[in-house]
C-alpha cells in the first residue's frame, strides 16, 4: 500500500517540475518555438482585397514590390524581376519564372502590371503561439510574429507564393520564402 501512496505523492511534484520547465522554455525560447511552428501554420488576421495593379521598383535583383498601399522589400532573398519577351513582368528564383502580368506602365526603375489574368490572394497573418516580452520599466506583454503572404495562380496552373516577415517596430518587411511551382500537368 505504501508504494501506491508514494506514486500519488510523486505525480504533483512531477507536474510542478514540468510546468516550471515549460514556463522557463516559453520565456527564454518562446520566439524560436513560435517561429518553428509558423513554418507549418499561421493565423490569418485579414485577407485583404487588392486591386489587379501591382508595381515593382528596382534594378532587377531585389528591389520593392508595391501591392495595394504596401511596399514590400524583396531582400534578403532578392529574386530577379524583369520583363519577358512577351512584355510580361516576371519574377524568377531557383531557375523558375512566374509571370505577374503584362506591363501596363514602365519608367527607368519602375514597372507596373495589371495582374487580373491571375487569381491573386493576399493576407496579413500572425503566429498562433505568442511569447512574453519583458522591457525595462514596462509591463510585460505578449508578442507574435507577423507576416504578409501573396499567392497567385496563373491561367496555366502555375503557382507563386511569397511570404514576408513583418518587423512592426521598424516598419520593415523581409522576404523569407519564395515558392514557384510548375503548371499542373
């Protein structure tokens, strides 16, 4: 009978140790855990309706995409953006090319397109898992990673997905993922 009561006494101690360990992990590695989970699933804050017009400013490698009222940096991945022989604005990365749409206006370092030929979605998203932030003299708050995601499907079935990390404190974006898939066969 003593063995059973000993096990019953150990359970609360083990649970307490587990709770303290997870709490410490959340405080010191919460951002890293959240970023890891974000690779698989993020929470949509808003799915913005954007018009068919988008712009690009740059010299070919890197630069800035203008989507709606947002200017989204293509750094640090810096895909190549230019025009095709058919006068289409295209984005290229890893040997794959995706046409954003026909050039509607062009100046020295700026291109604009009407991407209405493609099916486009754009969303503002954030991490599911928040982490605590402690600042000197300020009440602790919960923080989350934020993202912008642009997805486009061409008539031929080819897909483009661009994902930006948002640094709201610096009001800056960083392109963290580019996926260009071939047309379905």
